[in-house]
C-alpha cells in the first residue's frame, strides 16, 4: 500500500489510475480503524479497481470542549490493517494541507444538518461537509463509502453531493456491531468496563422502541420509554428522535422512518440509529 502525505503525490497517483481507466473508491475516515471501517473497505474493493482510504482527524468538526485532543491516533496499526485488506493507497494529509494559512471557506448544508446532532453539536456538520467536499475534490472518486452509524452525516453528504452536482456515487453501509449489539465506534475505547456493559442499553432501547412503533404503537410513548430506559442505565440523553428516513424531517407512518439517539455515558458520547419500517395500516 502506498502512503501519501503530499497533495502533489496524491494527484500523480490519481492521474495514473485515471489514465489506466480504473474506477476509484474513496473511504474517508478519521483513523482508529475497527471492523466497521473494514466493512467499508471490503465493500469499496467490490465497487472499484482502486481503493483509497483517507485518515484525517478533522479539527473543524470538533466543537470547543469536545474530544479532539484525545481522539485516538493509531497510524501504525491502521496502516497494517489497510495493507492486509488490500487497500491501494492511504491519503494522510496534515492540518496545513487541509487548512492552509488563511483558510476561509465553509460548506454548510441546510435542512438535514439542522436537527439531532446538528443541534447538539453546533458547527459539527459544517466541519464534516467542508472536509468531505475537500476530500472529494482532491481524490475525485467514482464512489465513496460511509457507515450508516453516522446516519445524519450520510444524509448531509448525499445532499452535498447532489447539490454540488458531484459525479460521485455515495454508498451507505450498514452499522457493524459487537456481539451484544453495541455499534462499533472509535470512541468505544473511552468506555470504562462498567460503562461498556451499560452501553448495550442504547441499541436495546432503540430496538424496543422501533418494534413498538412498527406494530402501530404510540410513537411518543415509545420514545419516552427509550429515554427513561437510557437514563436508568446511567446515560445522559441528548436526544431520541423519530424522523423520516430520507429527509430527516417529520416522520409519516406510511414511509420508511429512522430512530436516532445520542447519549453520554460518563465522558463518552455515543450515537446509534435503527430503521423503522412503515406501519402496516391494513
Ligand atoms: O465519519 C468520519 O469518520 C468523519 O466524520 C469523516 C466522514 C471522515 C469526515 O471527517
């Protein structure tokens, strides 16, 4: 696997792949790779002749007081995993490359960015949209893959890609989970052993609420029950919300819905989401 740290080298590599008529897949990450990322890489290998993975811990998407400084950085282990998975190139830009002195451009996606994590983490999705737009511009992939665990992020990136007429196919890959159901996340390593045990309440509460709603049960009561379950398990709940699966707006029981939650256990903020099928009115 080629490790690329300079924009000029990135451009050369992309040009040589393009010259050979090869389809290119991009998997953008912030590193500290786990099986969730590797599922994206495997899917990318099925989608394209060439797979580029980027690792960049993007300061612009962390708010004041968030975990930028302690976010895990594991370049050597990540490189080994990507090499073993047959990735062609790793793009490892530094902060000066991504945000040169005087950087003054922000990509802001209205609508889908605004509720949920957008409300809880002001500016977060501007940071995500800006860095992803830059990565798309640098690599110009044919296809880019993202995890559904960051469901709102995926919606923001789909909107951005469509709004900017980017000829990039956006592929969402289902959330990878530990055996007990906890969604894989680079942040899970922050959890103390007793917090890790309690964390399973998050996917369970979402599963129970989704099943209730799909059976035609009272959605507001199901969401309230999920919040209570999480609080009783030791979480401080940011939100548990039911939205339209596509627009992230007001849900309609006749359309696919998505149930999303964010909650903190100690100092660790976890997010998760689950599909909620349209309610069968028959
Ligand atoms: O999901 C992530 O790891 C990041 O938000 C992304 C998409 C790589 C942008 O920094």
